[in-house]
C-alpha cells in the first residue's frame, strides 16, 4: 500500500476522463497549468478547489484501503485461531 504521507501525483490528463464528468472544460484545465497567473481569479479558485477535493479523495482512498487490509488481516487471524481449536 502507498503510505499516507506519500506525495500525491498531479493530474495531467491528455484527453478528458472517460469515468468522470468535469465541470471545467479540458481547455481551461490545460490553460490553468500553463498560464495560472493570467487566468480569471474565479477560474483559478475553482480549479484550486477541484485540486483540493482530489487530494482529499486520494487520502481518503488510501485510508480506506489501509482499514480494509487491517480488517482482512484480523479476519485471517480469527480463522487461523478457529482452525487451531
């Protein structure tokens, strides 16, 4: 598993995502990466909000995977204990 403190990779999609619908057009997202200072402050704020949401989601997914792994390990220990009885 990836540690919780591992860096989160930036999302630089070449084509629009097939699995998620974005409120931000891909052209705006590309522009954001190249010309952040020249953009409208509202667009910058919206894109930063999306980036923060993605970071939070990534961390939540990592924590969920860790909890699931611990749960499975506990269940396996219980099974081994019952088999030993």
